[in-house]
């Protein structure tokens, strides 16, 4: 007598896959069918931590503004000028409590070059040089190479003569040139065995070279006047003591000399000549930068030192800047960990912001614990435009194992701080849009999907996509109780005619194939062989985007 017990079991036996239930009543196409929903978890109670990031998180950084954020936003000032504000009003907005006043007269000593073995200096017309002993010498028009020996052809001599340093070169009818042309005089001396060159120039002439180097000369006249007063004030308030007053680059203000001057910016310097911003009678440190993102930052929040006139103020017209908003910039957890030298991949992040809205600290979570990173250090390490940014997290996790054809499964994920959000899919071809999603308040996502073939899913926001989660789909395989001891019947879904079915019997802990059959056009199979007592299953590996699948086990006993 043949006794059969068919188990549609949830019990795992060696080699068994994850099972689904139910038999399709009709033939299903191989095209992907998805049931999409964004079912958020119960909203987190107030004060409860956000849902932790899941597998392979992608961190999405978006931000606002460009620069340190303290003082005057140049794009914001340009916006104010476009709206009809005069430069005194604009300056008063960005530096509250200051007032316009007279600038102390003086010259600027701009470091042009240092630490070099030679300099090439000259002019189109004859010029003079005064040596360290106070003697003035004539120099013919032309270009000269100067070394630390300070030898130069002077006073019509045919041979270079050694002069006592420092040397102060003064122009004749045309400007002196040292790589580029500069107004004023150029002093050359030897410092630690190397040459150093310093441009000695009047304050207003210095600004001729600064204003168009720091702000586009095509901008509105009132904006250029704002820049002129801010640059003048900043230069005087931050002058160094020692051999020179300022650098010619962003360590102070960019100064590109005579060739970079423009009539519009020179007019702005002339219109504001001698004007600076004062606070309590002293020249104010009028910091400026490109773009605020909508609000400037206070000096106390950025540098830890409170300055009465360097406070956070709204910047409504900064929206004209192409850097008002920036990003998104994606970083994998592994890349973020490497860039920040954390010794491992980052699995989650938290940020703490200061009263100006900028990130003060980012806490990175790794397998070894939590590591705080200063916001300014993070900006530098990641090449961000400002510390006014937020970090979103995208992560999607697949089910633990294959799903059975015809079954619905759930993807779980995290989408914090990103918008808009969508789900995309790929089943062997290109990525396709599936639907928009909305995460729960804690950032969690639960997404029912019903793939009919093995499919990859990913979350996307704008052009940023997260790591894909692969959902493997196995065919539904069933055996029916045998009618005789010489055959096993069954079917598979989806119907793939010609698929080979392996009938396997459990021998110890291993499955051994004891017979095979072929799937017909109705999706059925009939394996002809002599049954003996044991545990059987049917296994198929049909391809067509499906992973191998097995049936529930069949227990056969003979009495």
C-alpha cells in the first residue's frame, strides 16, 4: 500500500528555499507585475530616535551658500542693488551698528612673491631703483632677472653691479611688471636666502586691483561701491605688522594688478574714496563671501568669537546666486568613512546645527561606535561649499531569501531628509520608474512588491540613486499525490514549456536526483519511475529571470 503525505511546510529541510502559497488560476506573463505602496511605520513618538539606517546606506548632502557665511554676501549685495538700495543701506544691513567714516591715509604693502631663487622685473619705459644705502639709480627700459645677489645693470653700466638691499623699484612713465603689471613701487629684498617682492601702492590704487578681482565688474554700480568700502575697510582692519601688510590672494583679498582693472570698478572706488565702516571709532573687519543661501552666519557661530556687527541677518535677495542651493552630492558609507579617516564604513549620521543654521558637528556611526566630526572640518574634507547643509539617508533592504512566484514580499528601507522620493526597478534591462514614495516621520519605509522575475529595486531622489536591493524570484513548484507507485505528477508557475524537473530523494543530508521530467504547455510534469519509501521534492532551474525553486517535500511510505 502506498501512503503519501504532502507537506506545504514552513519547516526547512536541507536545501529547501523560502516558500509561497497559492496556485495561479491562469497563465501569467513574464512581464514584471508590481504592487507598490509606501507604508510607513507608526510615526515615532516625539523625542524617540529616528529609525536607524539599513543596509548599504547612501548619504545625500544638500546645502546652501558658498563661503564662511560671515558678514556680507556678495550675491546678496548685488540683489539689494538690483532692488534699488544704495550702498550705505546695503552695508548697514550686513554690518549692523557700523557707520561710514573717513579712512586713515596710507599705503598698502602687498606680498607678491616670496621664497624664490629669481625674479623677472621690468617696465616698458626707464625706471629707477633706490638701494638700501639710499642711493637712487637709473634703470633702462627692459626686463631684468634678479637673483639673491641683487646684481643689476644701472646708471648705463654694461655689467651688473651688486647693490645693497633692500631694493625699491619705482616706475617711470609706465608701470612696473613682475609677472603682471602693478601700480606703485616694488620692493625686492632677500629673506632667508630667497627673494621676496612687495608691491608698495596707495590704498585706493590697491583697491583698483582688488574690487574687480573679488566681484564681477559688470555688476550694478551700487554693488561695486559696497565691495569697494568693504574691501577698503577689511584691508585696513586686518593689516599685518612686519615686512608686508597683506597677501595678494584669498589669504587676504585677491589683488590682480593693473591689467585686471576696469572702468566700472575704478569708478566705484573713486565714488567711495576714503570711506570705511567704523564701529566704536575703529575700522570694522568687514568680512565678505560669495553666497549666504538666504541668511548670513554670526562670527560667534562660525569662529567662536562674538563680534557685535558680525551677526546673522536675513539675506532675501541672495536667491539670484547659482550657489544659493547646491547638491545633492551622494556618498556611500564606505566612501564617507574613507574620506573622514574613520577606519570603517559609516552606517548612519546625525547632525547638530548652531543658531545660524550651519552644521556644528556631524556624528558618524560606524561598526566601532560613534565619532564626532567638526562641521568646518567636514566641509573641507568633502569639498562642500559651506557648512549650511543637511545629510539625507537612503537605504533599501531586500527580503532574507528568494520569494516564490506569485507571492508578495516587502522591502524595508530608510529615506530621511530627502525629497522627492521614488522607487525604481530593473529586471534585466534599464531602470524604470515605479512610483513615488513617502516615508514615515521616522524615515522608515515598508514597500510591498510582487515581482514575477528576479528584480533589482532602488530608491532615488532627483539624479541621486541608492544601492540596489535584489529580490530573487523562484518558480512555484508543486507535486500532487501520485496515482500509482510508478510516477510523480506536478506543475510549475510561471509556465515555461520544456523546463527540466529534477525529482530528488533525501539520502542522509543530501538530495539525490532519482528521476527527471519535462514541463508541458500546460505547466505540468509527469515523472515516470519506481517510487520507494522516502522523502521527495521537485527542483527546477528554469532561467528566464528565475532562480532555482523547489516544491514542498513529499513523504512516501510503502506497506
